[in-house]
C-alpha cells in the first residue's frame, strides 16, 4: 500500500517536473531549444577562446622579461631574438585560435538565425487567416529582419564578448597577482567593481528601451509597406503629402526610440572610461611607488600596465554584451509571441485515420451558421442545401451578404461548426486539410499573382509545369492569345519587375491557374467580373465542356454569368433568400427576378 502511494507520488512529481520543463521550454526561452542544438560547437568555441586568452597573457610577460633582461644587461641579442620568436609563436596560435572561435561561435549564431527564420516562416504558414486579419504584414516582416538580427547578435558576438570578458578578467587578474603584486592588483580593480553593479541597472533599462525601439521599427516598416502597396490609391487620392506626414511621424518615433538607446549608451560609455581611468591612475601611483622602492621590477611594472589595458576590453565588452543580450531578449520575446500563436484550423488527431485521399465533390451545407469571430455578428444563417457531384451551384447576393464566407468555409480557411459542412458525406473537419485543399481549385476575388513568369503563375500548385498543359489551361481561361502577344510569351514576368496585367488579364490568369489543377471542385469567386460578356460566355462554355462530372461553385453579381447553373442561391444578409433554377427563381417574382429585369434593362440601354 505504502509502496503504491510512493509510486503514485513519484510519478506525479515526475509528471509535474516534465510539465514544468515543457512549459519552461515552450513559454520561457525558446532560444534554449536552438542553443541546445549547437552546444558542442559553442563549447569548442569557448575552449578555443580560453586558449587564445591564455596565450595572450604570455606576450606582456615575454615583453617584461626582455625589458628586465635588457635593463639588467642579463640578456644578449640571442636572448632578445629567442624572446621575439616566442612572441611570434604565441601570435601564430592566437591567429589560429581567433579563426577557430569566430568559426564556431559566429557559425552557431548564423545557424540559429537560419533555423529560427525557417521555423518562423513554417509556423507562420501554419497560422490561420484569423491571425493574418489581426497582424500587419510590415510588422511580421520586421520580425524576420530586425528581431532575428538582434537574436543573432546576442547568440554570437554577445556570447563571445561575455565569455571573453569573464575568462580574460579571471586570467589577467590571476596573472597580475601571481606575476606582479597582489596589493597593487586589488587596489587597481576596486573601481572595476562599479561596472558590475552598473551593468545590472543598465541591462534592465536597456531591454525596455530596445523593446520600444523594435516596436517603432516594426511600425515604420509597416508604414512603408502599406504606402508602397497602396501607392495607386495614394496617388489617385492625391494623398502623397498625408502619407509623407504619416511616414515622417513613424520615422520620428523610430528615431526617438533609437535616441533613447543611444542616450543610455552615451551615458554608460564615458562612465566606463572614468572607471578604467581610475584604475590606470592607481596603477601609475601605487605601481610607480612599488617600482621605486624596488618591490617590483620595472619590467613587471610595464607588464602590469599592459595587463590593466587588457582589462579595458573585457569591461567595454561587458557593456556591449549587456546591450546585445538585452536587445536579443526583447526580440526573443517578440518572436516567442508568434510561436505562441496556434492555428485555429488544423487536422484533429483522428483525421489521419480517415484514409481519405480524394474527393468526389458532393457538398452539403447543414443549417450552416457562421461568424468570423466571437465579437462579430453572424454572417451566414441557416444555410441548408446540397450540391450534387458534377453540378454547378451559383451564389448571388448583395455585397457583404456572405458569398466569400461560404467559399472560405469550403476551403477551411475558417472553421465551421462540426457537421455543418460535409463533402461526400464526410464532415469537412474530418477531411485532411491537405486533401481538402488539393481537391478544390479556387479563384479568389483578389486574383493575386506572384512576381514570377506567367507560366509559373499558372502552374502554381500543379503537379506539372508542362507547357502544353499550361497552354491548355490558358486557352480554357481565354488568356492564351493575350500571353502570346507579350514579348516573353509564357516566360513574361508578372508584377513588380515585369509587365503589369490588366484586371481582366489577371482574372483570367488566375482562372487558368485554378483550371490547371483540374480539381473535382472549382470555386470561382466573382472571377468573371472584369471580363467582357463575350469572353465570359466563352470561358463558361469551356468550363461546361471540360468539367463534366465535376462540381463548380460560381459566385457572381451578373445573372448572365450564372443563369445556366443547376441551382442558384440568392443570399440576403447571410440567409438563403431564394434557391432554385433560373426558371424557378424567375417565376418566384422575388429578388432574383427583379435583379434579372434590372440587368436586362441595363443591357438594352447599353445596346442603344
Ligand atoms: N475576416 C473577417 N472578420 C470579420 N468579419 C468579416 C471578415 N471577412 C468578412 N467579414 C464580414 O462578413 C460579411 C460577409 O462578407 P463576404 O466577404 O462573405 O461578403 P460577400 O458576399 O462575398 O461580398 P462581396 O460581394 O462584396 O465580395 C461582411 O459583412 C464582412 O464585413
């Protein structure tokens, strides 16, 4: 019985410890996970550093010996040459050692930065749309540049300077005591103690200022990113001056926050000089006295001065290390915030058991209600309908009525409640995300194209880049002739460094990209709005011929786009206002028929 209780508590303690450790790694210091990977390299680097520092101490000693030898006339030219050879040999070891620690420690820091950047990108890719709706692109970009840079500086130079400072201080002090004089050493290092005390205060204050500085930089990056991506709107609304003012404000804020850091460093550095100067003064006064009284030789006095100078570097390095570490700490916290974010949409544990690797395309919405966040109102209410495999559903409705929301839910960019959407009779949440998205071809409303060739844009996400297949998809989307008119044909670069496509050309390239996927489900989200009616007719005809047996969902505003669909859903403020075929809805004399009449009238007016 007692044994059982003991085992129970032992197990419990173990679990708590494990839990704490996980929490510690996850919550407190993600950087330790990365440092751990490079621990052997760091160790090698630190050992090399130790050797370098150790060898360094012999140069003042050899100089001191030559000085005393020459002064006392106990050393001839051979002795001097031997002394110089010893110094040169130490110099050679130092050169090799300095290469070594740089290679090991800077290499590890670069490695950590590289891995952290990869992991951060992979993590960001996993995060759901909800996260991107809340966070600004510029801010995220600043994490990849400024914050990772600060982390690298603290994982590399700061590690070196700290260890160097500690090892060097320790060794120099030992050498000062053993080789020169203990009392002189103690007196000379008293002022240096103030540096250790000041370091703690400086570290705390520096981290706060660095956090503010990094945030200001993020805001500035965001400002530039928004102004440049929105330059068309800025120019069209003659808002250059306003944008410039907003930029100047962000820039000023960034400068102010940087100045706060500069001011702190500017206060600390002269203080360091004063402390170091005091040490030098004590050395001159008391060391000089000891030399005059013959307690230490002139050579040892000279060596002592060199040792004091050797302490200057660790003191300044200590200041730099605190700066780097504080900045790194501020950045790690910012990056940790990203890693702490969990995707809302993910494969639940039992999903992989489902063995689903293909979809047929029978979609069912079962009394679907949906809101984007708990704070926002419901945007879809009681949607209840079935889309048969191989049929076409058209969704029509005023702007903001929830059409794109339905597409987003089918792609699981957001989560619907369990059971509210099924595909082939399986709850969408039980279908592996990869399978779901691979089986849906989507033409989004914003027709985003990458800064790449048209060929690569169309073949994006497809299993092949075969030009014949790319051309076939482009022909179906009625963009082939346009592409052939471009100077580089399919190799034409799109976007910032290439040609600027018209709205309609972008739309059709985007349709070609979706058709290239040849998926069992195709969603066109207002994807024909920028093409003329003849081209629209042609594209729809092509879709009809080539997508037999496959499901299509067309979201549109023009009735001409959707009138041949098997079923038409009219959404009104997220509700199914009307549902049926074109004829059925016309007979209903409701919203659809009114829309139809209006659009017919517009057509006739256009013809006149
Ligand atoms: N990420 C989001 N968070 C909160 N609300 C959102 C979000 N995205 C869209 N909405 C809101 O949901 C409603 C439906 O939007 P949705 O984009 O589905 O409309 P839509 O019918 O596709 O409109 P349009 O024809 O203009 O594209 C709108 O009121 C919109 O403001």
